[in-house]
């Protein structure tokens, strides 16, 4: 890495050292992602964006902050009419409304418009003591953060006195026309925006969701639609995500974070391609719950069984018993011939109901293996 070319960004960090990355070290993943994106024509439109944002990115952006909401619950809350009372409903609806806001064409990303977005994302979620310490645009007091994934004490974010200057640098960076050669360059820039805003932590709360939404906003403004899918891959790798942010803050080097976000979106686009092929192969179209189930099947590293799937599902959602998981998530995919039972095991799901191994029904799928090579699909033909 020492022999690679450093690209410095006009984004100051602690002691006014600048954020940088090693250009050569991101080229391999950058070109791999660019080639994949070029091959997925169906992702280059706003219809794809709407499909991805609602409800999936609502779920996965929030889940990075460890809100565990099943996709069906999110759909119910999004379509619900009436008085919103619970924090769960507020968190979901705020992000939903924030996404609708940035979907408007080419709203310039500046401090006034960020203030409007933040007011949507944080509506009725901030503590009174924090509201009293908020300035017109940013926090006016200290804020400390910690992660259960990082073995360190609470970490003080940049001094509130520096925030306006840092944010002005960020807005200048966002609104500089780079005349990029590839669509993937917009994605890389969006993730630098994401990372730098997390570092600044300009507010008392809702910083992570706001930072990721601003990076999505930048992608929408530049018609870089395929990359909107990036939040899905962070949740199961949240420890690494937190560590890469921490590493960048220590060394000002965002190369590892960029590569993590490149590899993450490659896998998520491969998954979406896979789901798209499945959807084309069945007469009964996949529901949001089906796609959520497929996401967790692809996260299950062990033999694909109802019991192992249940463990994965319950890790990221409010816990359900195995009987409900079988009936609501596995059996519908069997009925649609998306997956098939391979064999029963000696263990049980509940009562005398035998656990069973299953796999995708590859006989019904015409898959380009090159487009799913990172998914490690077992027994694909």
C-alpha cells in the first residue's frame, strides 16, 4: 500500500490532517463493480430505486442502528393511516418520509436543505435537552459515541466549534463536479460523504441514518441508481463497518472503508440479480417477505435448514418461534418452487416436526454464474 498513489481530499480531520485513500488499492473492486453494474440494465432507472427504497432500505438503514423490524411490519406502518405513537413507528416513518423527500429531482445538498432533511429524519425523536443545545444548523455542545462492537471507552466527536467549517468543506466536496469517467466513481464519492459526515457527527442523534441518507441523496442527484442498494450489506457486517470507521478516524485513511463498501454493494447487486431471476422463473411473484427470507437464506453459512435459517432470522428481527418461521417464510418459498427439500435431519423444528435441509431449485433458474460469483451458492449448475 505504501507504494500506491495517495489521493488527498479537501476534507480536514483532527489537527487539520486531510482524509485520503490509496487510489491503486481500490481499482480492482472498482472495475469489478463497474462491469457488474453495466450488465444489470434493469437497475438503471427510478423504478428500481423505488423498489429498493420501499421497504428494504428503510429496514436496512434503520437496522444498522439495531432497530429490528420485520419487513411486513415496516410495510404495515408505511401504509398505516392515523396517529403515530410509538418510537418504532416514528423511526420507520421518518426514514420513509426522508427517502420520499430526496427522491425529488436535484434538490441541492446544502446546509439549508440538510436542515430540512434532518428535521424529517429526527422528528419527535430528539431529547428536550438536546433540542435546547442545538443551533440553527448543528449541535452546539459535546457529543460522545460508543459502539458495543468496539473495545474502547466513549469517544468524543469533533468539537462543535469546528462543525460549520467541516460541513462547509463537505458541501464544497459534494457540489464539486468531478467529471467522473465511470458511474462507480459516484458511488465511491457517496461513501466518502457518508464516512466524513459520520466522523463530523454534526447532530446529537440520528447522525448515522442522516449520513447514509445524504450519501443516497448524492447518488440520486447524479442518477447513480444501482448503488442505492448499499445499506443491505452493512447490517450483517456491522462490526467490520464500525471498525473501518474507527480506523479512518485514527489514521485519516479511508481506503479500507471504501473497499468494504465496494465489496458490500457488489454482493448486494448480485443478490438482487439472483432474486430478479427467481422472480422471472415463478408464476407467483415474490412478496417482500419472500425476498427478506431469501436475504437470510443467503446469510446462512451452515447447511440450509429451517433451524439454521431461524437462528439467522431471529438475529436481525423480533424473535419468532420456529413454527411461525416455517409457515410464514419457508413454506411459501417451497410452494412457489423457489426452494426444495433435500432431506430430513434427526433434529426437530418443533414437537415431532422434523428439521430438513433445503436448497434453491436451480433446475428452474437460468443463472449467469459470473453475476453471482461472490454469493457462494451451493450446488449451482
